[in-house]
């Protein structure tokens, strides 16, 4: 599908009536059916403490509701005004911000970085070749692991540190023009733009997108949101039946970044989806110039992939382009350490859904099942409840498989012998890497703990000598392997394929 044919299809859809009758359906009937299914789904799957949903058509909000609790520590109920972390669904906001600036002539999305960004550490052959479109559509062929790690995981950065780390931008093994999904393109784009215009990515998104749309509850400033008294959903894991646990790694301002750094409510996400469906028009007001929002949906790079029931054929500016069944589905999902978001819309049917769940390891797929129910209800799927009860059965089977697998892996690791040759105290200290920061080893009773920035966790053992296994990001095991000097003392370690020297 070409960009021109895709844009023409969207433009035609904006003028057409909703094909599946979403406008004509009784909204109360849908709301009751949607709530009944969502409540049943949440109760049956039981791993997720809370869930919120918004369904939108071309006239605006069709239905919004919240279920369960936002945080098991407080017991606060989820409502349509609860703020959830939307993770990588943030990318579409960042990309649209750049598109708005480009529409005003402040930047050319297709001009090489070297033509508009201040001189940086990005190698000249890269800066002279790749563009913002390349970075925002994941086709640039380059990566910057240290920047992506610091802004999303460790939180150990300053603007000057990130500027220095632009020199870590390197070609990937995959060629320019090939789709490779990663956060680093967005992170690099905003590090450069912040230095160029003196406005960080949060201000850019607020000024260019959130404020014009009236999305007053959507923000990257999660710390302030928590202290303001707003209900902010915490990430959880449903590892233990009927006992969801709060994730040990919660987002802070330091780890809210341009590829995944917004919290939002169902009511705000309804405004966002209305703008997508109506090409920048919300509540009868043309917020963005006609054609601008639709331009971000046009694929800039091809892909051939599936994600659950979704086929993905391309990627635009912050949007996955594909299909759900026979329908075009523009979408972006996101997850991180106990949070899961589904944001999607069907341009031809002019229908959109946002589902946010505060669990992602054992019930994250619930977000997609709930969203699909909305689409299939409006499509008139026969025997929809029977069909979706079967889908819930499959979801529960997968949940149990994951629980069994995690429990088995934990039991196996608990039996591993200690592979360190020295007493724990010998390994304690700070280990530094210029690109990734400082990693700290501490004693924690009979065990060792590992910390870098805001991340900290107790370590188990690797099977290889002088090795620790740690989950600084829950359920993602990583190795920390010590190197001994000639005297047999630890003088360095390897983590993230990088060497950290002992200080």
C-alpha cells in the first residue's frame, strides 16, 4: 500500500458514514455488553488488579469505564480518570510533535540530521545520511544502546551526559531501510532536538500535542502526578494466583522518555483517538491542519510480522500499520514492568479503542482481547460471548503456562551452586563504564545485590564461574560476570556486553 493510496483511503473514510453502524448502534446497549464482558474477563483471568477502557467513534467518546484497583498497596479504585502508563504508545505523540513542527517549516522530516541538528557526537557519515523520518519509523539502520538504557531503565543521566553519548551511535548489523523496532531512534531524535531548540521532549509534546487537544490529564511528569493526589496505576505482576504483586520497578520522572514516557486516562485517550479517526478534528474543532494527523499513519517502511491476532505490514510515524481480520488497524501497544497499553483504531470503520492494564507478564494479553471484543461487537460477530469465552479459556491456559514456567525456572535457579570463588565482601564496590554508568555491588545478608541508577535487585548465580544472574528489570534475567586480576581479586565486570572497571 502506497502512502498516497493509504492517505486517500483515510480521507475517504473521514467523509463516509461508519461502515459497521457504530454511529447507529445503541450506545447504552454496547456499554452494558462491554462492561459485562470486561468484568467477566478480569475476574476469570484474575492476574490483573485493574483495567480501564475507552471506545471512540467519529463523534467522540462512546464508552469509558474502569475496573478493579489501581494499586494493591492503596486499594484505590480504577475509574475513567485513573492515569495509566502507556509505555511505547507514547511514540505516536512524539512523532506527531515533530510532524507539527515540520508543518510549520521549523524542521524537514526528510532532511539529514546534519542539516538541522547542532554538531554532536553522531558520526558524520550517519548524520549526513539519516533523517528524522528514518529514526521515527525504525528504518535508520543505527542504534544507541547507552542512551536508550539510561533514559528508560537506569534513569542515570543529565542532558550533558546524553549529549556526550550521542557519540555511541553506531550502525546496526541490519541495513538502512530495514524495519528494526527499538527505542533508540526516538531517544536520539529528541536528544538532538532538545539541544537544537532548547525544549525537552516533555515540553515539546505538551506544547505541540497535549495542550492543543485538551489532554490535561496526560503527562510525562509522573512524580508530580503522584504527589498531586491523582490516582496513578502502579505496575503489577500476577505471578501468584489471586495475589497480584506490586512491581519492584516503577516508573519515575528519570525513566519517562520520548519512546515510552506518558501516563494518561481513558478520557484523554478518547480525545487522542478521536483526533486520529477525524484527521485532527476533535469536538468539531480542527485542532491540526487537515492531512497532518493522517500523514503519520502512512507507512514509511514495510514489515511482514504478526503480533497475536494482528498482521503488521508497515510502520508510519509512531504507528504500526496492519490489519485485524479484514479491517485496517492502525495501532501501537506498550508494556513495561507491570503495565500494558493497547491503543488502536480502524480508519475505515472510524472506530477506536484504548485499553490500559496494570499487569503485563501474565495477563497483558487481556488488553488485546478486551479491545477486540469492542471491534467485534460493533461488527456484529455472531455468538460473540461464546466466542470470547473460548478466547478467555486460551488466555487462562497461557497465563498458567507462564506461571508454571516462571515457578520452575525460579526453583531450578535456587538449586544452582555458588560460582563465586571469593567471599561476597570481595566483590562489593562500584564498577563504572563511561557509556552505561556506575553499577554497584552490595552485600544483602548472605546474598549480593546489584544496582544501577533506580534499578536494584538481589542476585542469584550463573552457571559460569564468577557470575551472577540479576533481574534489574523483573523477569528479564541478565548476567554480571566478574573479571579477576593477577592477584585473584575482582577488578572489573561485564554487564550489557560492556566492561565496567572497578573504582
